[in-house]
């Protein structure tokens, strides 16, 4: 249990998707102009990563890893399908995003109105595929770990975009040098935030 | 042809899937030998370099055949186990098992005048896995030695590497300035008890037999190295003491 | 080469740079810029994938069923990326280890989908190929500039060769450890954008 909590905190604060790995930067910079949409996109990302990471974990364990097909019988034990992992991961992510979109549309129109426009954006959000690939690389042992990792990674991403959006709303009327306005200052702000987040490095829980 | 129709869409996607899958399978099979060889070469280079032999990609095979004269698998009681290739052992999996069930790889390296045992080690740093190879040199037995003589207690060389430690801090464990001080340290105390090499914060005396300097700012990674040596080498202690080859 | 085609190659280097102007493909870009060598290999890989995915999709553009358009695009990109990844693992093993998951992340590099949707679906194969190569270069250029700055000031070397002489260190010069840490990549790109927009004022955001 402690271990899972540790994993969560690490992935929110220390190995933050944005500040440590720059994943999902495109939508991060494009959507962070207002606080309200950022919160919406943040929640959608948490949701999608928390669902896709464990699904991809199952896929990795029972289909892709070298020797993963052993459950089909000894004749299959020597297959190594790991070269297909990029393709299958992205397909799973695209399919799940589509599925989530349909389910939300059917059962909760109000939620769909709030999140709907973000969902198609998420299929190509690097943070989602990145989480799946990090899960594969770090070889999480149990599905619980994979799920907590996904939730932590998504939460960290959401936290980052909300923080940046809040700051961007505040500085909207500040006197920034013209060439730096918009994109430039967002990069520098993110850099400064990342330095602040580095303060969490090395904490032990 | 109507590109909107269901049957067209279906046939189209099937063709794409078949074509792509065939292409990828071909590419993966064709490149697999080269990839596997890279992994093998790197491992052999690491084994040699822990015995202070630098090998390039070209001559690694020759040097490996020349110096690594034997390799085998033992258990924690120091007995050899037949039928397991030490080169193929996945240390990460072995370390999950209880100590007395582990298969432990040993590589014997013969230099001009001495015999080395190269032992792989694997552990956890701050961000991810760290690993390395440690070589121990066989002590010459002198008549004054009593029954407590331990043939393999002195480190000859050590190398470490990491997956993603902090650049400039923990990542420095793969640098020579961190690795060289491990040479000539001793992993048994005077009464024959096993102990790890301590990685201490600043000021490990040169004369100290079991302490090396840690990396300032990379404390957690340094501690990881210490813990790694401890957990990996402890299973070999019976073998280090008893081996009277 | 016709001037129109030349434009396809050159525009993405400045006026339509994918990173600093179109805000595409930053995700996988910055983490690989600590040293020049991985950045170069990454830039090359992305250029190859953008060029060929544009070429393939543009050749198929009239046959692709509209309903599964996005999936077909993703499959083509993913297949190309897998091939690149396998090639890297086979021939430049040490760099492929450094790039780790970031090669896979080329798939979700927004430049790819962005160029496929915006250009390749509506243009002939050859033009699309040039557009892809141009965008790959525009992306690679920023990557290389950032990595040169970071490696030079962070480790005092370029492509692994020590550039800053030992006498400097003896005189008290120190490598800036901050440069190798992630935040400086962001700030460096911010400053590059600042410089570019100072020179090219029509890019300034209101």
C-alpha cells in the first residue's frame, strides 16, 4: 500500500509528465489559455490515462512480451511480438478514447458537453502514449501498480496544465515584450515551474 | 468504386493490416540478429571492462575468448548448477527469488598472473535500475594464513551503469572517478564476516578498506550502489570463502 | 527545382517552423536535447518518418475511406516508426538506448498528424514528400540548436568532443549543471522564440 502511494506521489511531483519529460506539450500549450478549459482537458487526460495504462499492461503481459504467449501452450512460448507494441498501444488508445466518447455521449450529455471536444485531441496526446511506453519500459509488476502509475501520471499532467493556465490568466494584462508574448513566455514559465518542481526531487516517502 | 461503402472500407482496412503486419514482421526478423548481437557485445564489453580490459566493438569477441576462460552458474551454497547458461541469466528475475533459490552467474577471467571472478550486480537507483559488474581477485595463500583464509575478498575492478539517473549527479556513477576508488577494497572484515562497500559522504580515507566517496548531490544513487553490492554479493559469500581452485 | 517546391522545403525552417510557430511536436523534442548526437539522430528519424508518411498518405489519398482516415494515418505512421526504431536498435545501439521511449513517441508527434491532415490529404505525392522533409528539417533545426547550446554550456563539449579547453577550467570556469536538467530546455526554446520573433515581427501574437 505504501509502495503504491509512493508511486503516485513520485509520478505527480517528481517524474511529472510535463516538467520532467515534456510529454503532451502540444495540447498543454494550446489549451492553457483559460483556466476552465484546462480543468476540462486535465480531467479528460486523467481519465484516459488511468484506463489505457492498465489495458496496455494486460496486452503487454499476455501478448507482446518475449515469452508472453506461453499461456497458449509451450509451442507459443518462443514468440516475441514486442516489435508490434507501438502499433497496438496506439490502436488501443484510439479505440478506448472513441469508446469513452460514445459512452459519455450516451449516458451523460452534460459531461459530454464539457469534455467531448477534448477527447479526440487526447488520442494523439503524447502523454497518453508516453505513459504506456514508460509502463512497458519500467516493467511494473502488478496491474495495481500500473493503474496507480497511470492515475499519477495523468494527475501530474492535469496539475501542470491547471497551474500554467492560472498563471497565464494572471499575466494576460502584464507588459511582456511583444516578441515574447504568447508562446515564448509560456515556454519560459513552464521552465521556471519545472525548476520549482525539481525541489521535490529525492524526497523519500 | 464507391469509397464510402462499408464493404470497401472493410476490404481496405484488411489489406492495410495484412500489408503492414507482413512488412513489420519481415523487418523485425531481418534485424533481430543484429540487435541481439549489440546486446551481447555490450554485455561482453562490460564484463571485460570490470576486469580493467578495454574492448572495442571489433575486438571484443577475441578478447572475451582470450580472457574469460570459464563461466558457470552456482547457488548460494557455492555449488555449481549444471545446465544453466550464466550468460543468459536475468539477474532482475533471480533477485526476486529467496536467496537460497537464486541461480548466480560467475565469469572467470584469467590474467597473466592472477585469477578473477566477475560478478554481475543489479539494483535500484533514484529513478530506475542501476547495474554493473564487479571483479574480485584471488588472493595468494601464504603459510601464515590460518583456516580463516578467504580467497576472494579484494575487489579488482568495478563498473556501473544506469538507466536514467539525474544527469550530472547520480548519473556520474558510470564515470571512472567514481568507479576507480572501488579497486582494492575488501568485502570481508578481519573475522571473516561479509560486508558491503560503504559509499560515504565526502572524505572516505584512501586507506579505508571498505569505504569509497559518494557523489555529492547524488546521495540516493550512491546509496543504491551500496545496497546493490550488498544484496548481490552476499549470496556469493560461501563461494568466495570456499573456492579453492 | 520549381520555386514553389523550394518554398515547401524552406518555409518550415522559419516562417512556418513546426516548433516555434505552429506549436507542433514539442512533446518528444526536448527530452532528447541534452547532447547533440541523440538530437541529430532524433531529427533524422523524424524527417524520414514525416517525409515517407506524407508520401504514402498522399499516394493513397484518393483511395482512403474517409471514415477510417485517422486510423489509416496512424497505422502508416506507427509502422514507419517501428521500422525506424528497429533500425536504430540494430545499427546505432548506444543512441537508441539514450532515446528510449522517445522514438516510440514520434507516433504521437503532432507534426506528423498535422502535416498529413493539413497537406498530404490534399496534395500530390512529390509535393507532400517535400513538405514532410521540410517540416522534419524545421523541427530538427530547433532540436540541434537547443542541443548544441545545452551540450556546450552543460558539458563543455560538442558531439562528445571536449571543446572548452582544460585551462579554462583551471582558471575557474565551470560547466553549467543547470543546462543538462530538463527546465533549461524549455527556457532555451522560449528564448529562441523570442529572438526569432524579434527578427520576424509578423509572427508576434496579439
